């Protein structure tokens, strides 16, 4: 399974304030995405619109601690 590394994405785009400004949310919203490990697809669409050159695939990383049956240990 792969997870989106939201923290790295936010850092690479200039930090929480820059991302918040680009997608029209409050400055603290990106911190909440990182903390929860979840970001809405509508927000990802806005990020991609603001940064069309962005390759989102490079932010997906293998989940650690998976056993061979697909569950976490």
C-alpha cells in the first residue's frame, strides 16, 4: 500500500502558508492535513491547478510495517 507524504508535499510547495494561500484555506489547514494524514481530493485538485508542473506520484510512498497478507503489524 502507498500513502501520500503530505508533509513533504507541503514543504516542497513552500510551506503551510504558501499552500494555504494557493488553495484558499486558512494557514493552519495544511498542518491539520499532515497531522491527520489525510487531504481531500478537492484540495489536491486545487494544488495541482496552482502547480500544474507538480508530479504528485513522487509523493506516494510505500507504507512501512506491512506483512505479506497486506495488513499492518
